[in-house]
C-alpha cells in the first residue's frame, strides 16, 4: 500500500496538473452530455442501456457520487472533480490489478477511445500484466467494422492494437471515439472462439460495452462521461476512476507510476 506521503504527493500533482480539482471540463458541458445521454445518443450512452430508464436527477446524483461535485450547481463555466474521489479511484484500480500482478493467469483486454491521452497509461499496464504472466489479448487486430458509425462508412474505420491496447483507426490515424461498436465486435469475436475475458481496462464506449456485457471492467471517466457513473450507481460497475482525460500522456504518468507501484507492492505503508 502507498505511504501517506506518497499519496499526498500524488494529490498535489493531480491538482497542479488539473487532472482533479478545478478541471477544464465544465459543469455546463457535463450537464449537456447528461441530456444527450438520456436522449439515447450512442456517442454518450457508451453502449450501456441504463439511459432508457434513468432520470436527469438520477444521472446528476450518480455523477456527484463519482466526482464529488454537482454538475447542475455552482458556476456552470467551471468544472470540478474532488481530488479525494480521484485518489479512491486510482487506489481501486491498483487493488484490482494487485492480484493479477501477483499471480498472473488472467485474460485481459485493454482498449481506449481516447488514445492521445490514455494510450501510454494502458500500454504501461499491458506491459506489467504480460510480465506477470497474464494474457493480453488482441482480437480483430487491423479489422475494419462492417457497419457504419456516425463519422465513418462501413469498412472505413476499424481496430488496431498499439502496445497491446485496442484503438479505433482510419487509414494511418488512430481516432478519438465514444462509440461502443469497436468493443462490441471484439467481444463478439472472442465469444465466437470461446475465449474468456477476465478483465477489461478501458474508457468511453470501450468500457461501456464491456460493462453492458457483464465483464469486470476498470474504467476511466471524465466528469462529462456520465453513462459510466450511472452504471456504477446502479451497481453494474465498481472500478471507476474519475479524472480529467484531456491531457498529454506526460501529465498522467505519475498516476500510472503510483498505480503500478501500489499494485505490485513496491510502495509500502
């Protein structure tokens, strides 16, 4: 477990770098995304079905429980994620990873819809998991979707693994996407060959589709990714890390280092 001084140092970094505390994602935007989620927009529902029976009050309460701030109160042009809530999420991810790094033997799928911010974090986790004897699977690598999304025609975008992490891609570019389609087809391909998946580590629709399929998932969410806190509030998802996700990988590296140190037992109380 982390020492108090190590955890406090990371708390300071979270606030300094606007990963938590006052963040760039405003309450106004988060509330707007809540409405889009409740409208059933697939870019905001993340492949989860909870929006069908949710109310705005329930979503607002779920987000508050996850980030420690009300998205329908205070200055709408300011965003806030309580750093203590973020630390709880980081430590929950570390605890979930600890047994895998200790004993190995798990089948893990890592994926991101936010590659410019989170790819390096997931790649570091993938390397540690492999070194500990876990299987990091790569279903449908270089596969193109047979169906269209709102931004790409059928056969245009697809899945490409980078350092063991699934990303959406189009031609030479990896994509920022909220869509669940990419995770859905990967899980279908794994199921078709009777390949179990013990854990998914992901964000956006990559995480939502896995949660909807009932797979244990470590997810990362910004304050505006309201579908994931809603699933958590309904007891469908337990390992949610709420943190600003619009950053450079270098800004996030202390989180990765802390998480892996705690999970591997290198940081002792």
